[in-house]
């Protein structure tokens, strides 16, 4: 799957692109089952919310789950990013974000590249997220909020917030957010399960807590051009990867091959 010139134009203008219905219900079922499996694992990569129980993020799930390994090499995710970053990419970070029903906590306002530059010494913002919605993301279950066009202003000052959630994050102050929202507004990135969201690593975004009875799993592949790999190895390998080899995409039906629904029918 490759992006059209019009889609590329929209991505550069607004800082993001939502692609509905990129994965079908059979593929999504494989991934939803996989998410439940990894959330139940007692591993250091599976970060919990402040309650110490609820899964918040399963880092590096492509290293210990077959469905997520395949998703990390899926051509429908890798090819469009290679197109936008103009070359081969490696996996800088891989997260399965749970945003559990009732308890899924906030992600504060931030830029991903701000963290990658400060913590990992990634030389340039030649890296980006591509996110697959495993559940519907609706008004009530903590969808991503983004500030359109905020990707064009470089890296903002940020403070290291160790308090608000269980996960440390470089976050932007209220004055900056107010100014950016005055200029660009806020978009709530609603979409059906199977949709894919791509966004600039300098796009300012956050997500509210999930007070609804509906979980909201999203898988994030943070892909970086192979020439732009990180220079500092301060964070654990499972948060900021050190394998800079180019990802070789798998066949398009690689997730379907794991589906029991397919094999019995
Ligand atoms: C993130 O911005 O890294 C995660 C946000 C979310 O999953 O809501
Ligand atoms: Mn982020």
C-alpha cells in the first residue's frame, strides 16, 4: 500500500493522515487476542497504570508475540512510512497502548521527537509514528487529540513529568498549548478498528483518560530512517531499540495466516 500524492500533500500540510479500513476484521481479531495475551504477561516491558495492575503499555511486543512481530513488518505499515521518510526504516519503539475501560490514564501534551531527541539523541526528526486502531476510537474512550500544523515549529521546550502518570514523559506547558490551539485548533482522531493514523514526530498530541466501559487499544510503530539512528543508549533496549537494521516487510497476508477463523473455514 502506497500513499497517493494528494494524501502525501495532506500529511505534510496538517501533520497527520488517517487511513480508514486498512486492516479487516479477521486481522483485527488476531491482534485483539494478541493484545489480551500480552497484557496478561508478567514482564518488565508491560507497564502498568498507577494502580499497579491495569496494563498501560506493552513495549517491544514484537519481540515476544508472533502477531505483533508480524505487524511490525507489515507492508501496509512499512511501505507508506518508507515513502514519507524516503528510504529504509528501523523500529525505534513499539508500543501496544491499552487505554483500558474505566482506568486507562491520560497521555499529557507532548511531541514524540522531543523525547527521542532529549533521551536518545536521535539526530533529526526523520522518524514518525504509524498507529493501528485495534478497537474503535470514539469520543468517550480516550482517543488521540492532535493540534493540526503544530509539527512545523520544531521542538518546543518541555518539562520532564514524572508525577502525572506511571510513565515519565517530556510534556509541554499550558501557555504553549494555548497558543498552538489558538492557531490550529484540536482534532480528535476518531476512527474504526482497522484504521491507521500516521503523524509527524513533531506533531503536538495527547489523549484524555478513558472513563467509558470501552477499551481503546492502539499499536504504535515508531519508525526511524536507518541513517538517523539514535546515538545514546540511556533508556532500556526495550523502550528505545538498538537494532538499526532495515525492516524487510512480510507478505500482505501475514496476519491472516495466523487466523484460526481462516483455517477452519
Ligand atoms: C502516545 O502519544 O505516545 C500515546 C498516546 C495514546 O496512546 O493515547
Ligand atoms: Mn506520543
